[in-house]
């Protein structure tokens, strides 16, 4: 069916409420809007679904939730084994609680047991619950750090990591075959609870999770030594970290944890920020104001589903500045290595993981401390796969994994980004440095002196709407068909196409096969040692360009970053 036929099917369906039909009638004269909502169904992949909330086939709404959950339920029913359970969590976004309850009703309606949280919880706690209770799968209703208009549906498998590709393929195929409205098997939520098919998870699961989080602490003595004076500001940006992050900081021994009161209010419209993303320094405006009033040492902020964490620290002038995800990861990696060695708890054959778009400084830190470092594709499902493979084969023990976009995975009890544990370790690290009379800003400068001057910048080329999808595709195709011979006036010496796993030596023309393949990512290495990586975002309508440079001095490194950033900005209009 074309988009107009799909529009009419939805408009005529008895499954839609009067208000939903009214929303569709309101766009009856806007063919472009109808096309944008009905040209296709939201694509289901290993990251699940994510989209703008509205009525339509290419939108997030209750019907998409039902349809997707029915397909997942049928996959689970076909899996071997008798006793099966699905864990369900959600964040503070508009409709998240409603979507979660609806998913639970459908899973139960297919005869499968459900464990659903009694209120919003951090994403890592869902990953933990899947593993802790032996669930076959998990569903998380969240759009992470996306703007307020979005929501999403993430699916996990029994190891606590996101759904493997082979299972995601089956779910997508079933969605193609199942009727959007008539194929759904559901039961009333309260009846499911009374029948024992739906179990509510609460504080007992929190306590089990928090016990595992606290086991990752390395040096409580360092915190105790400065706890009387050290002050920390925390903001959950109206999200799921509001309860457990302050708790874990206090269990760590932090006596002065001040939360931003306006942002402790759970509100899916995120009224105090333009975007609830800790990657954006402007999101910390209220936190900075509070930090100055309390003469605080550190600011920590977590995104709405509490899987990403960002920090701000005082620079030499006393002003709060943002520390990037790359920099925070390097600080944590260096600190954890040191702390574990001091405590005598570093595992044998230690391994750190990072993504292909994460700073090479992390590799330098790891290898200079006798730790192996491996790359994965962007996404913690790939890190979980690599961790499992390395540990199963006995090749190494992964104790730390991170990506530049503010995500960190520590320990063995989760298989996803974990801002609760990361917040705790960031506070511990800051306390340890404070005991030496250093801020985290001082610590970062010291690491550059020790390991070399590295710099990174990520640019987002936004391409919204149906036209944007075409532009993103054209940009990537153009870079493959006509790859640049030089970038910002510097010769390209090597190319990597991760879609086919081929590396090309530009000077000789020789090609070689890489270990990683199957992702729509391009990498260009230039003559001056700079790396430029281009990839479409998997969750937002944008192409991301990553620039990673190193040099003898900070000034020279910054100059390189600026030069390559100018080239990257031209990509949006030149191809």
C-alpha cells in the first residue's frame, strides 16, 4: 500500500480512539505530513524502535507498541524452554508508563510471565534485572537523551544486552506478516497481576542492583578523607536517575550531595532544558548556578533513562566547564587501572573496550599500563558481545568499556551503559584527586602531559524529514563512490569502509580485510595522523562526523581540529 492507502486504513480502523482519528483528520489536507507519517513503518533493528510520538505508521504510539510486542512475544513462544519471563522498564518520557503497561499486557496475553517495575528506573537496572531473574528478554520504553518529542522501544535478550541481530531479524519479519490491529493478543493488566502472570518489581530489586553497584567501588577511604568538605551537585534532568544516583553517592560516603530541585521533578516535557542531554553544556545551567552558590567541587548529570552521564568541573579560573565523554572515559580508565592496582584487585589479562569513534588516547592509556584495548562498533550490544567472547575464550577479562557519547559499562552485572555505577566511580575518582589537592580538570591536564596531547570533536549534520533520509543516504554513497583524496588540504593515506570490512592503502591501492564489518561507517586517515569518521546516527536524523587528532602541543592539536571541522561542515551542502 502507498502512504495514502495506509492513512485511510488507520483512519478507518476501529482500533483507533476518537482522539487519534481526530489527530489524523487534522492533517487530511497536508499530503507531505501524511507521507512522513505513513510512507513506511518504523524500522525494527537491534536497537529496537525510536521515533517522534504521534499517530501514524512511522511514529511512536500505542499501536506500534502493541504490534511490535506481539511480534516479540511470538519469537519468545517459539524459543525452547517452558518457563519464560520478560522484564519491562521505562523512563520519564510522555507515554512511557502507558507504553510499558501495554507491552506487559500483550506479553501476558501471549501466556508469558512479566516482571515490570513499579515506577521509572535506570536503564542499567533493567539489564541487571534480566540477568538477576533469569529472564529470556527485556523491554525498555525510552528514547534515552533524544528531545521530548521522541520515545523508543528497546529490546534486550537473556544476557542483558540488546537483542542479537538474528532475533531482531525474526521480530522484523513477523511484524511484516502480522496485521497492525487484528493480530494482537492482550489481557487486562490488573487481571494479569491477579493471575500471577505479571509481577511488580520494586525496592527489593533496587537493593540487589545497588549491592552490585557498590561492589565496583575501589577506594572508600579516599572518599572518607575528603567527605567533610567535598561538595557535589547532581541533576537527573527530570529522569530516572533521581532516586538511585543520590543514594549511591551517599552510600559511597559523600556527605554533601545537593540535587537540582527543579530537575528532580519527573516531567517528560523536560521543562527546564532545551534538550535533556548531558552532552550539551547548556543543559547544566541550573546546576552551575547551584554549584556556585554552594561552592561545589563537581557537577554530575544523567540523561532521562540514566544510562549516560556528563560532568562539569572547575577550571583554573574557577568557572565550570564541560568534560567530554572521551575525556571522562580516559580519566576513569586511568583512575580505575591505578585504583585496582593499588588495591591489588586488577584481574589477570585485563581488557578495556572502546568504540571505533572513541579517542585513541584510551588505547594509549591502556597499553602503557599493560592493559589490552579492543575496538567495537558503536553500541553497547557490540561491547557486550566482545566482552562475552573474550571472557569465554579466556583471552582477557573486560573491566571497563566506554564510548565517546557519555556511556560507560563497568563490572559483570549489566550489559549496557550504566550511569549509576559511572556516577559513583566519577565521584570516587574526584575525591581521590581532591585528596591530592587536584580537581578533575587538573587531573585531565596531567594525563595530557603523561600520555600526549589528544583532541576530538563530533559534528552533527542534521537532515530531518523524509528528504533528510535521502540526503543521508546520498552523502554516504557519495563518499564511497568518490572518496576524498585530501581533507582540509591534507592527503588521505588510508580508508576504511566498515560496511564491507575493507581497508585501502591509498598510496599503493592495496586492500585488506578488517576484523570489523557490517556497519555503515567510513574512516579516513590523513597524512598528519588525524582520523575522520563519518556515520549516520542510528537514533536521530543526522550524520555524525568524528574528528580525532593528536599533536606535540595543545595549540597544534586544537588547530588541526578546527581545520578538519570546517571541512566536515561543508559536507552538508557539497554533496
